[in-house]
C-alpha cells in the first residue's frame, strides 16, 4: 500500500468508504485514527482523516440543531444560463459586493466576516448569453462548517472565480484557498493527472483513460483496491498519477475546475505592492492555466471585462439555429469549443441524429454561405446552422 497501512487500518478505511450515513462515517474514521500508523508514509492520509472527521462532526451537529427548524437552508443551486460559476474567497475580500455589482443580485454586503452564510445566485449578462454567478460563503481555515458547503458549491459549478483582496497579501490568500480546495479533491491549477473511480461492473478492476500510473501497474491498482474491499471497478486516469492519488480517489473523487483570480480593491493605495507577488506567481505558473485580473468592485474598474474572460476561460461558442425557410433564433445554443454539428443536434433533440440528412452552415466555420456539411463538421462562435432531417 502507498501509505503502508496495517490490514486493521485498511479495514477501518474500507468501512468509511462503504459507510452511508454521517454517523457511520464518523465512527469509521474514529476507529481508523485509533489504529492508524504514525509513520511518515501515512502523514497525508492521517491529515485528511482528521480534517474530514472534524467536518463530519460539525455537519452532524448542525443537522441536529436544524432538526426542529423545518429542514434547514437550501445549499444546492440549480444551474441556469450558459454556465454556473462559483464565486469564492476569504472573508472581507468584497466578493459579495462584486457579485452584486455584476448581476444585481441581493447579496449581503457587510464589513464583518461570514456575513454570507448561504449561496446567492445572480445572472451576469455577456452579449446575448448569461453566466450564473453564485456568491458562496467565505472560505478560510476558520470557516468550519462552511468549508464543505463551499466545496460542494464549487464541485457543482462549471468554473470558479476566486476573489482575493489587495488590501492585504493577495498571494497568501490565494494559496490558502488553493490548499483548502485540494484537500477536498478540487484542483484549480491544472494537475498533472486526475483519477475517477466507479465502483461495480462485471470485469474486475479496469484501468481506463489516456493517462498512466507513474509508480505502479494495473496489478498494483488491483491489490490496492482489494485492500478496500473493492474487487470490481472502473478506474479512469487522465495525465500522470501515482498510487497515492488512486488511494485518495477511493476516499474522495478529484475534479479540476477552470478558475479565474479576481484581485479586488485595486483602488487602494497599497494595491500595487500587494498585487505584484500574486502576479509573479501566476507568471511563473502559466502552464497551470491560472488567469488573473485586478478589479475594483467599489469603482467598477475592469468589471466590464469579466464576462468576456469567463467566455474565453470556459472555451465556449455560441451557435444560432434556424428552421428551413425560417428566421434565425435570437437565443444561441452554447457549446464547448470544438463542438460539431452532431453535438448541436444532440443538444436540440436526440431524434435529429437518427433522421439527420445534412446541415447548412453560415458563419466563420463555413467555406461559403450555406455550405452543406455532415455531423462531424466543427462549428465556430457565431455560426448559423440549419439542420435538415427526414422526419
């Protein structure tokens, strides 16, 4: 095992992996920590277990407090618009005012920490589409119960905006947010690799995807999963991963979320000196796809650029449909860059694939206006597409 766990410790973690209720998960982690080895190889796993146990205990306590209050607040936000973007950051960075200025949403703006305790959605217009921004509770080491709330909001979103304040050390704020998210299996800088495990199946343990294991083989993965009583599973690997990465994926899945850092309060006198270390960090790590923009929610500086940056960061295109001899739709279909006529047809209705004859395209991807194309034609932003079907 990568963490060199004893069979007893392994069995306790397996119980956590199989647990269904909060109480069962708490009991399993308590039992694991009571027997877990204290050597260096298990440090990361022990750190994760202690933090996860503290979160679960807080969550259970909060649930008990709310039992008499009618079910508690709603944390999940239904997706709307072209994409959902979680807006997160430490306390008092001005993210709620930022969301309010961008969307008009009734966020709670105050000069004291943790004034935002529930997610507040708002719609940011960009050209003829909208992005849904979700103002999340503050995220910091002191956030307690809010940490799983915020990480849950981020997992559900298509992208994340991280708001840091230029009133203080912006780089330290960003690095703390990055570390907290990574401890919960969320990467905002492009990782060297990711692992996703789907338990079950009919063919034992299958290792799938385009990635590779840098320190082991498929047999090692089978042995590792067997220690957690997992004998049938699909292990999807992208990029380069270690057996440690695969072990952590058993306990919690990892995801990568494209991110933009907004360095707020650029109007302050000390903003330039606090911005420089963060800028240099981003400059050194361009290969990790970190995007940075200085803004001021107070003065409106650079707020007009955020819609376009989100559009580019998410790699989106707008495609307009039209019926034969009909008008072009005013509302576009939003797709990922590289999308084809097939993707558009599936988005409209699955029957269009079965009865598809051809499509006509006007716009940047067409060689000439009204070019007749097939399902594999790659579309561009601003294209107009007319689909001809036999039905």
